[in-house]
C-alpha cells in the first residue's frame, strides 16, 4: 500500500489526549492567529511526534548550551511548521521567552516565519525550501559518521549523536529528497532518523491527485530501515518506533507517521485550509473545547511546563559528555586539541605560512595550466595540512579535478546529484568539524543554485568548484557552455564568486575561500590552458578581489581594461596592441568582484579611477559589467548562447578577441 493512501485506519485518534502535545497545538494556533499569518496545520498534526522525541527524553540536547558538540541535531525540513519548533524550544527551556512567540513573524523577532540558524537558539539550519532540510540532515549525519571514525578511540567515544528530521509530503515530492536519501542509504547513515508527517494534504488539497508514491517501498529500495505506517498521534507508538530506529546499526530509518493536518480543530482538521492560514478566533475557541484546553492564549500551566522542561536532563547529558571529553583529553591530548580546533572552525596556525610557501613555489616555476588544474595543484599543496577538508564531485572528478594525492578517504563521489551535493555540503558545514567542497560543471550550478543561496543566507563556509566555465570548454556546445552563470551567481548576497586567471590567482582564491568564515565561495575555473599572468608579489592585491595587474607603459593611462578568468589574457594582449599604436592603458584583473566591492572607496578608486573610461572583457553575459564601466564604457562579452566548436574557433566567431577589445577601447576614447 502506498503511504499516501486515502485509508483512514491508521490516521490519528479522534481525541487529543496528551496535554504536552496540546500545549504545542495551542501555542501554534495562538501565535499564527496573533501574527495573522503562518501555518498552524502541520504543527498541530505533528504535535505527538514532537512530544515523543522531545518530551520523553529521546533527543539529547542541553537548552542552556545549544551548541555543545555531541548534541543530537534536530531539523524541521518542512520549515513552514516553524511554530512547532519555536514551541518546543520555548517549553524545553531554551532562551526563547514567551514574548518572542507572541511576536511570531514580526520584524527582528527571534521567531521568523521559517526557522533561521543563528537567529533562534536551538535552530540547527535554515529551512523553508522543501527537501533541503532533509538533505542538510543527511550532511549532518555524514559529518557525524566521519568524525566518529576519525576521533573515537577504544574506550573513548567522543562523537556519538543522531540527526533527527521531520519532513512532509512536499519534502518528498521535491527531487532533492531522492538524490539525498539515495546517498544516505549508500552511506549507511544509521544515526539518521527521519519522521514523515504523512497527512495526505498539501496546499492544493489531497495529494492523491499528484503524489501516489509508495514511500515505504521507495525508501526500502534506497537501503533504509522503514517503520510503519504507524499512528502519528500515538505518542507511545512513535516512541517505540524511535527506539527501533536507534537500534539500527547499518541503515538510516524512515518512520512513516500517519497524521491528520490541523489535528484537534473541529472545522479544519484534515483539510487544506488548515495548512497556511490562521484558524480564526471562532475555530480556535472550538479547538480549545475539543482538545480540553481551557487556558487563555499563550497560557501554559506550570504543571505542563514541568513536563516539558529539559534543563536538568540536558545539563546531565552535557555534563556526562564533558567528563568523557576530559578523559579523552587526558588519554589523547593531541587528538583532543585537534577536535576542538576543528569544531571551532579555526584553521591550523601555520595555514598562512603554507599558503605563502605554495605561492612562492608556484612563482618559482611559472606554468601555463587550466585553472581547474591549478585548483587541483592548490589542493595538493594545502589539503594534506587541512584534515578538515572534505571534498567531492558530482560524477566529474576527472574533469573537475577535485581529488588530490593521498586524499581518497576524504573525497566523496556524489554521483550525478548536484542539488543534493550542495545541500549535503551545507549540512556538513552546519554540523562542524569539516570544510566541505564539491565540484561540477559551472552550467550545472543551476541545479544546485538554491542550496548555494541557502549557504550564503546561513553564512556557512562551503566551497563550490565549478569548472568548464565558458565557451572555452569548446565542442560540448551551448548546453554546457556557461554564459549567464557567473554574472547571476555574483548577484547572490554574501557569495564570493572567484574567477581566477592563472595558478597564483587560483591559489589566492582557494586561500581566501578557506579563510572566510562567514559565507560560501564559488571557484569558476577553465577547462582550457591559460598563460601565467600574476606574480607572487601581487598575492595580497589579488586577495582584495581586483587589482592593477599591468600598469600603462609609454605614458599615463588613458583608459582601463578590466579582465577576469580566461579573458584576462585578451586584456593583456589588447594592452600590447594599443601600446604599439601609442595608446597607454591600464589592465585590471578582477578575479572576485564581490570581494573588490567590499574594499574601501579609496582602494577601489585607486584601481578604477573615475576619470578613466573602462572596457571590460569576459566570455559571459555582458550586462553585469556596466556597474564598473558605466553607460559610457564598453563590454566585450556573450549576449547570446554559444556554439559547438573548438574553443579557439568560438572566441574568434563571437568576437571575444584582443583586437575587438582594443577596438572597443579606441571607440570609448573617441566618444569621451
């Protein structure tokens, strides 16, 4: 039988008898009503599921110290049900007072419409785009598994926790759920436990019209342990299922919980109207009567609070781990120090020196290589000294060159699953202990784009290695040739997009991405070999995102040519052509516009003086560069899609040449 059946036998009991669960229901409907906005149905339907996990001592957490390393992780993948999580955190004893629940969805409250990490204490990840929280949980479980293998020692178990995730029909309809859960089964993530809120309702109504998957069979095929369907409104039944899940030694677990959306509401339960709008004052009164909850809005009796309070249990569990950590530190002091460094997100103390050594070595033997190869060489130089680097590729390792000598145990084959790879990396970064990076072709960043956006929103250090970054990849043609991708990625707030032009710029890009702790980075890299452009002496300037690569000769500069990535060589060649004609121009390399834009105004003006007209060249959609060249400047780029042909023929065909750049400079000078 498909889990999304119309059969009601296993759906929830007609009454709501657990007072702890009813406290969650009441807070959810009261907060949504006060905000006149939100989703009461899912929190009301999942109340008993949450009670079994949070109130019965299953979840290992400490409300006074939400970030202790060996806590269980809880992810609400169906993030529209955020009031469930806020009610859980408030009642359990986290620093989330009642007045914040009363300010649900209001400006600067700690209770935004969807859960946001680093905003609300106890929230592990930002969820809302359905399916991604589930993939984040896979990443968290992967990080736990690998940290345990790396740090646990006989008699000293330092890493031993689980990742629990609540999810709904929408999460399972999203394709990312297939990508991520397939990998979870392959990896045998036995400490991943997913509880499926199988209520058969989505925004448009009963899902039978568009979602008839046999979900238990689907997950069994992935290699998961599947429990249920069970009655999701039976706290004891959910508790028994959780115990069975914890006993798994080699498989992740899916618990299928049959529930009724809006459970307890006489007029809305089991209907799509319960999903995304307040119940209304009259229906709330009826619900209070139906579930036997006579208390006023936002009122939680003390005897109910006492049943939820997790402060003492949390303190005991955290304290037990602290004692284990002390014993571990005594037995393995170097490992303990390394674990603490990694979990703090600090780089090794000699990291800067190693970067400088790698740059000097590169400068002593200049080599023309594709920047994808330069990236692999950067990994070879840095990764052996950064055990926290956890890499991977979406079935393109030999093309992305994301592997490095001796790193086979730190490289993940994600298969052709770009979206899941990106979201799993977010989960790894959220968990801590690793810096994840992953590779695919730049044009396939479209598949993973929303997860990239989420990493930027969450300010997590995740590195995307995107190769084959332009028409320079050649014969594969326009389906694979990126035109709009780099400009569009540059528009994502808090995302650093690096498009280096040679080996030294690539090394600096890697170092900058690794040193940055408050956001992700993209490295857009070439397939084709590129000439040497920068010198080791320019490394500090490169790290500022844009710099003067080659000053004008034969007089003061009359114009600026801005180049980036594989087209920087065209800017230098155009400079030489113009110099032969008596026209002095400056060449500026702009490997990362995002970093350049964060520099002070004086530095920006020193690189791009306003008095000088500018021409930019990049084999990409040209409109982005107008912010630097203005309407009076010119951009040599790709306003349309590419063609299938060798790279050299394509550059000539589309007029992305040194001659065209030189001509554009002459034209802007004539017009100025």
